[in-house]
C-alpha cells in the first residue's frame, strides 16, 4: 500500500506514525510545503516572550528523524497542488527547484490544517502586521521585536492565542492594547466569566477595548470605526482560523456545514480512499451530536492517530469533542469544556447554572479562589458544560469535568467521585464535588438557584419579592444589592416573622455558602419559593457594578 499524506505538523505526522505502528510494509510519504514539521505551535507564544529560550526546542523532529524512527519519507518544501481522484494521483510541486511531478496513492490523507483569518482591514499587509500560525510567523515576530524594539503592541482578537501572546509581550515590556469586535473578551466563554478575565487583563495594565472595530491600519496607528485612533508599533491579527480546504474542494470532496472537510467516524471523507484529519476537518460535539469546528492540537493528534489506524485496518473510531480548552494569562488560568450557558440555551436545554466559588486547597495551605460555572440540564440532570477561572488546579478540575461529561454523568454523580485529597492539592470535598452538590440540590431538591442576570430581571419585573442579605451587618453596610434587607444568617431564625412565606424570597451572602444556609432555614420553615443567588454578592457585583450614589 502506498499512503500519501498532505501536511506534516500534528495530524499528518500522527497519522503516519500510527500507520507505521500497525503496518511495517506500507510505503508512507508526507508532503509538507513548509520547512518545519511536527512542531509545537502551542509553545510559540512562550518563545516570543522568552519563557522558552531556544526555537529548536519547539522543532525537535526532522525528516531524518521520521525516516529513522518510522521509515516514513518526509518531503518538506513540497506543495500538493491537485488531487485526481479518478487516477488516484496527486500533483506535487517542489518549491525549491520549481519542478512538478505526480505521485500515486492507494490511500490519501489530507492534513492541511488551518490558516489565520485575515480581517478585511485596509493596511493589514504592512510589515509591522503579523499573524501567528507557524514557525516562520514566530521567527518573523521574534526578529521584528529584537530588531525594531517596539514599545507598544495591538492585538486584534481575544481568543486564547491573542491572549497568550499578550501575556508574553507584556513580559517583554510592551504596552499592549487588545481589541475585540464583540462586546466581551474571549467570546467562547459566557459573558459573566469573561468579565473576570477582562478585569485581570486590566489589572495587568493591558488596555482592553471591546465592541471595537478596526477599519484601517497605518504605519504607526490604527483607526477604529468610532473615530478613535490608537498608536502602535506592532500589530498581531489573531481573529481566529479557517480550515485549509482548497485542495479538497477542488477535488470535489464534501465540506460540512462549518465549511471544514466532512469526515465519518473513521476519518474517511466523501471520496473513496481519501481521509482527512486535524484542523482541516469538522468534528462533532459529544453533548449535542452536532457538527462543530474546534481546531485544537489535542484533537489534531487524536484524529491523526485514528486516521492512521483506520487506513491500516484498525478499529479506532472518533467519538467527538467537548471543545475542552485551557490557557493561562499572567497568573490566571481559564478553562472550559462542554456547552457554555449561551450554547446550552441556544440548543433548547432548560438550564440550571451554578457559580461555585471555592478555594483550590485549604486556606492554611495558601488556597486560592476558583470560580466554577457549571451548566446542567434541569430535565435529565445531566452535566452539560463547565467553565473555570482560577489559578493552580484548574487543569485538574476541568479534566475531571470533561471526563464526567464524556461519560454522560449526572450532576449527582460528581459528589460520589473518589477524588484524590491531601491539603497541598485539594479540599476534603473537592470543588468538583461541591459543584455537583449545588447543581444536584437545585435540580433534584428544592434548593433553587438564581443567576445574577435572572435576579436583575426579577428586580426589574415589578413582581413582589423579598431579598435577604445573610451576611454580617458590616459587609451589608459596605455594599449590598439595592433592594436587599440585612438579616444575618446567625439571627435569621428569630426574624422569620418579618416575611411572608408565600412571597418569592432570594437569599445571598458573599459567595453562596451562607446564602444557601439561609435558604435552608427558610425552606425548612415552610417558605414556598426560595432562591439562593449563584456566586453570591461577589459574582453579582462582577456583572452589575455598584452605582455609586454617595
Ligand atoms: C500560537 C498557537 C498556540 C496554540 N495553542 C494550542 C494549545 O495550547 N492547545 C491546543 O490544543 N491547540 C493549540 N493550538 C492549535 C494547534 O496548534 C493546532 O490545532 C494544530 O497545529 C493543528 O495541527 P494540524 O496538523 O491539523 O494542522 P497545521 O498545524 O495547520 O499543519 C498543517 C500543515 O499542512 C501544510 N499544508 C497545507 N496545505 C498544503 C499543501 N497543499 N501541500 C503541502 N502541505 C500543505 C501546512 O504548511 C501546515 O504545515 C495553537 C495554535 C497556535 C497557532
């Protein structure tokens, strides 16, 4: 069998390596138009910032490594121009000599990846304007910074790549402005969670402009649609990526609704003996079963391996994705998996949402706060998605949640997980378990939650309700939600006569725990409809800032 692979980074080389592991006799050839193969794109922002000291650390594998280890022939600087499905050939151009030739395949893999989206902005091709997709881009940025010594930078787009580069440019001493076209940073997160990130960026002296549209790039400044001008010496366009599908389209291979290449669970395209994997392909979502496009290195490696296995007679199949991702910005870690609240609502789920604010480990071990937003289906009790903002230990929790969602866990299952505990790592009941308990109480018990946005709606609805601030008086006096009365938890039992048990009642404290204790007291005394404010006063104020009337 002659197996040809187009593209030699994550997906292409994974496919080649797995095919070789399964089959010693196949002829395996990779054509890559770039000079680098099998490199770590994900490490590039950290080389730019100097956390990784040598570029070679990101490009440890060469064509001769693949020849010796896997008996795979890798041709770099070779661009595939055409696929002839009927003749089972591809047209290849050697970019060094300019010569073209045809090669025959029995099986073909398209692993052409993705390219950075170039926003249609006048001046976007200036020599101080960059994208970051491959090692060439990375070296150009590094050289520009060391040669021109820019003092300021502007990043268009607030996805994880833009934010990782932002952190590294700040590390180099640049003044960074982030520009986001949409009304919030990192639009994949729910707005309430993105506010923590936005505040953190500002705390680290990054200028953040949301709802801002760049219309022209000039040599030393950009012009915004609203007339503002921002001076800058360096611009990174980081407005997302688009799958490289030109070859596939030209060959009549079907694309999916996301405009990436459509594949089945064996990574086979609509064309016989042609497979595709990695960032050029469409995936499907584990929760909804619907097509999605989430180009990630984790998925590229996985789908590459499945492709190599499928081609060589193995039985691996692709089981979908949850869009799990994690990134660090300064000392904040942001992670998400599964559906956001926004996505779950758009899918028609009756959602229950909690904001669980807990330390990652005991305070006596230096525990730091972690905000876990859990989204669940009120009808089935299934956990649908989680977003976490915190510090150390976010990675561990998000992976537990991703595992739970993959195996269709109900919120009640989380409490029963036998998770590792010792003071340097966790609390006796891990924040994952608390998240499950809160959602379980809300869905299967009568400990209902109200989100900050829902509470605001209630406050503006004209409906009758009581709101109890269950914190101590000093906290209440410092700041409280406008229509709340202060009944501290310790003395609440003595004050029950002040309330009508049939009126909707909302309880809250700082983060949610004491508010829940107050809610328990009211429900146990026959109150009919009591909601605890999810994430408490802290989360409410993150979203609805205090209007200073002093
Ligand atoms: C800065 C940065 C940080 C990232 N961080 C993370 C992270 O933390 N976690 C994560 O999961 N993912 C991350 N990613 C995403 C991850 O790098 C990609 O998902 C992964 O590289 C995709 O691999 P791929 O092989 O499918 O595609 P690519 O890496 O795009 O490789 C495709 C290759 O195909 C070649 N090619 C295309 N057309 C042709 C042709 N006609 N002929 C020959 N060759 C061709 C291209 O030159 C390219 O080298 C990051 C990406 C970037 C840019």
